[in-house]
C-alpha cells in the first residue's frame, strides 16, 4: 500500500514540476474570472483535466493507435486550444465573430457565444481536457503506474491512477484558490473587457506558443539544470524506498538501476543465496508489458514469468539501427548457441528510437540480417523499458531461476563479466533442479567483432531531428520546418552543418534540394542512420578526398567511414538530389 501513498504525494508534487510550472497560469487565469462563478469554473477545469489524464492513460494501454501519433500532435492540439482562448481574452469581440456557418446556424452560434461569455461549462471542459496529455508526462510515479501496475493488475492500476489524479487535482485547486485570493484584491478581475483578463490572455498566448514551439521543454531543462524544484528526484527516492520494501504486483517489482556489477558477477562458487537473502539483495524482474509483436517465436507470445523456476533469462534491450547495439549482437548470438541447451533463454526487447523501427517487417529483416535466432519482442510503447526504469541502448538484465535480476550492464563492453554471471546463474539452476549439467567456464570469442577503444572516440551521437539537434551550427536548432542553409567558411569541431534546403522534422532532416552534410569528428569509424522514400546515392569525402559512394534507401544504419586508426577528420556527404532522410551520426 506504500505505492498508494506515493501516488497521492506524486500527484501533489506534479504541480511543482518544471514541466508543469509554465502551465499553471492557464489553470489560475482561466478560473479567476469573477467571484462566485469562478469556483465552479475552477472545479470544472480541474475535474476535466483529471478525467482527461485518466482517459488518456487508459487509451494508451488499451489501444496501439496512439503509438504512431507524433508528440507534435499533442503540442499543436493543446497549444492551439490555449492560444484560441487567449485571443478571446485579449479581444473579447473576436469570439462573437467566430463563424461556424458550415455546422451551426447563426442563431445557435449566438447561443454558443453567449454561453461562453457567461462562463459556459464547455469552454472550461475543453481547457482542462486539452492539458491532460501534457500533465500525464511529468511524473516518474505516473509512468510506474502506466508501465508496471496496469499491465498486471488493472484494478490496482486504476486505484493508483485515481489516487495520483486526486493528489494532482487537490494541489491545483489549492494553488488556484490562493491565486484567487491574491487577485481578488486587485479588483474588477471579472470584467471581460478589463485589463486583468487581457493580461492573462497574453499569458495564455505566450504559454501556447511555448508549448507549440517546444520552448516549454527548454525552460524545463533550464530549471532542472539550475537545480530549481526538481521534485522528480523526490519521487524517485520514494519509489526506491517502495522497491526496497519489495512492494510487488503479482510477483513483479521495479528494478534498481544501481546494480553492483562486480559484486554480483564474482560471488563465491558453490554458495548460492537463499530466496530470503535474494529478496534483500536483488529486485524481482518486471514481466514484459503490452508487447507489440513477436519474432522467432512462431508468432506465439513469450513472457519472462513463464521461465521462473525453469530457466535463466538474459533480457537484452536494443534497437536495430543503434551501432552500439549491433556491436553486442555477435556476443549474444554466441552465448545463445553455447548456453541454450544448458538452460539460458535470451529475449531481445526491441525498443525503437525512431518511428521506422516500430515497423515489424523492418525489425524482422534486421533480425535475419544479424543472424539472431533467439526470441525478439517489440516494445513499441516503451512500457517494458519504463518498467525496468531503463535509460540506455543497449542494456542487459540477467534474471536467475527465481526471477531476480542478479546482474545488469548498460552499454557495450564487460562481455567477460556478463558471461561469468551467466555461467554462475546456470550452475545455480542446475543445482536447484538437481541436474547433472556441466556448465562451460570458457569465455566466448565471437568472430567479426568491432571493438571500440575507451577514450579514443571524441565525437558524440549527433541527431538531425529538431527534438535533439543541439549540435546543428548553421541553422535554428529545435525548430521544425524548412530551413535554407549555407555552410560558413570555417567550421567547428563536433558541430553539424547542412547546405541546401532541408525540411527538419522532430526525428530527421530531409533535403528538399541538392545539398551536403559536413561534420568535423574524431573517431575511427563513422555511421549514419538514414533512409528515403526513393533511392539516393551519396558521395562520401574525408578531408576533401573522395572515399566512396553509398546508396541509401531502406531506413537503417550505414557505414560511411571505416579507418584503421583513430583520428580527427572532416566528413563531407554530397547529396545530388532531394529525398535523403538523415536521422543520426554515430561514431566508433
């Protein structure tokens, strides 16, 4: 029941979260309009917001329709509604001039207009409902309820969700009432043509522009960087206490990311922990949540819980266009071949970074190309990723015969430590099941492995889409839409330069004319995740020396530069025609 209290506290804390602070003027400003009706208006706005959060959550869990809807859609819907209401507050006569001639008669339109000017309930409902999807993304506890509780216990999930919304609603009411008491002293706040409503109308418009442009996210990041009101850390600490109490739902609980790798991989041979000892030391592994497809399973569903008491499970979280993930696959294939008969099950949890990685046919092709024989589960809605509180591609969780996470590792490397942990878990399984199985102690050395020397790669992963293109140097980072760009005479290290006309979406940049991409990097190998509606052949130059031509069509990872040693160079990609969709640069 500790999670019930945490859910209520999380709802209250959400009001102070940096992602919500910019939106509070909408709640306060919309409810503070006059003396008596404002209370009713406040309660209607908050109630519709709470109901919107609940319905939005249930729709996320019940339907896959929302998976492919880009985040920009919700920004435009919420921001657009707030913007229109702001305009009517700044220009009261504008509302009366709205013409719905195609759907309403002039007479009924006047009734609707009069209803709004008299504090119509529908205006309040629309304002509250439009904020629901935004408020839903500001709390770690909310995501625990969404990803961990609801999939295994709908009843408990609904209780926790209602408790979270109750805390959120009460906090919003208190904040609005305090604001009402302050603003009531100003006087004449309810005058529909007064300066007070015009000020809040301007605030509404500014908030709407911030939501649509994404500036609210930048403000959130600035607040977090400044250490101001980072209430999510409070929630994380509460959730960690909940984990330590082993509050489980049907045998599942969230895992602690700060696993002590060395301690778990090097326990004394022959001394296996009891269930009671494991319960104190490890977390139970959450099961797979709301899968979106299965590969290498004969179209049958697969879970982690079905192997409890029978097998050891290695859960590998990956995505097929990630070079770091690709470099771990030879080891996974080797371990699966070596230890499958000794009780190891590998499950590849494919959690996509880009929309094209949600398409099962694309993942199936990648699985075949990489020679993967073990089961792969599609996690398009990130629900299992969130249940494990994961933040990385790739990430490996080793789950023992009792269902506990006894080892985990983020990123590449530590292959020897991981294999030692697998061997130990398999020996414990053999001991537990009284099986006469000799588990190998050899360390695998797969072929065709590309390793990266630590510290030699000095260039980060670079994104082209507006959601994360902070390295774009000669354009407006964070802005969607077309930009015509010129490359300056001198360029900076680790900065992205585009030439020509580019349409920049949240995930990728697509050239609308002949152009080029220039990047100064320090690494040995260079890769690009790219695609296009039609085949595009590009020319690759390193330090102005022609290297090769690369044909890009299918959305996947392409190798551009493959050197024998690490060094600092300038990459130039010449694109002769429109149609290339560039997602990321990665380096190795």
